[in-house]
């Protein structure tokens, strides 16, 4: 019984930010469970390398498309080209995002607008473009990748926290819209995962501070997000919708 619950054979997943880090890890997990893939990011060379690696390791069909999701037209184009490449999209993982830390009094309009579109607007736009056929087939999965900073925050994270909190609210509303047609919408809120983004923003000393704040005393590995994502993408999670799953090594429940 356990195997069929997590089996994604015959499904197609679109994973944004899929060329590295958490996106690549989730995409590979889906492929290992039987799904074909479309990977999207801004960088052609990274996408090709990730697609070749996953296809070679799993034998699944893996397409890739370059898209800058800070631009609304790019989200629409990505949805259209993904369906053209694979015939359908059953699972959408909105993972693309970025962070430009700035104190509120120094926050720049251009940075705010770009991050709001990338971290939040593109998630709406892709879901809007892809959800119609999911409703018609009465099966679909939308997984939004938020952050623990959407549930709490830190200095200089006004834009990031605002967008990641907004993503949780968007998911809850979409779940209400789509549940009667067999489409679930959920959010994963990762804590400290040492991907390229935090590695580029935090000093080694800051990284150690974050590690100590978790109950487990360490940063997460990208492959440790596969299980929660696979749960929400498969029949195993068919009765879960409108929820936010926190995957943070216990960071948010550790008092001291």
C-alpha cells in the first residue's frame, strides 16, 4: 500500500527554481517517484546540467525552460511552453524566489517591486494559467515554497517576509477555490537549509548562529525537503489542503 500512495507515474511536475538547491532536490524526488518534469530558472547552463543529471539518473523525461519570473509575461510564457513541451502539468511547485535584505528605511522601490513579483506574483500567475486543466481532470497539486520568515521575521527582511506571508494567504484562498474540483494547494515553510541563497547572504558566524537555533543543531540538507514535497504531490496527501508544513529542524519551537 505504501508504494502506490507516493507513486507519481504518469504525472508531470513543473518546478520553478528547479536548477539547484531545494528545487532541484524536490524535482529529483518527483522523478524518482515516476514523474516527468519541467524545470525552470533564469540560467540555461544550470538548467541543462540539472535536467541531464536527473534524466540520466531516473530515466524520466525532463524538459527545461529559461524564465525570469520577476516579469509577469515570463510566467505566462512559461506556463504555455510547459504545456506545449509535456502535454499537461499536474503538479506545480512554486519555488523560485529571492531575497534582498534591506532595513525598512532603506528599502528601494525597484527591489520591492521585483521581489513581490518574483516571490508572490509569479506564483499567482502560474497557478492561474495552469489550474484550468487540473480542474477539468479533477486532479492537481500546487505546492508553494514559503519560509519560516513568512511566519516570523528578522531585521531587514520586510520584503521577503511580506511576500512569504502573502504566499501562505494565497495558498489558503486558492485551496478554498479549488478543493471541490480535486486540486489541493499547500505551502511548505523551510527553515535553515544551506542553499546558495543563504550561503551568499550570511557569514560563517551567522550560519553557525542559525544552526544553534534549531533543535537538531544543524542546517537542513536539500534532500530533506523531498519527503514533505512528495507527500503533498501524491495520493498520500490527497486529504491535505490549505495547510502550511514547517520544515525547520525545530527552529520555531526552540525557546532557548
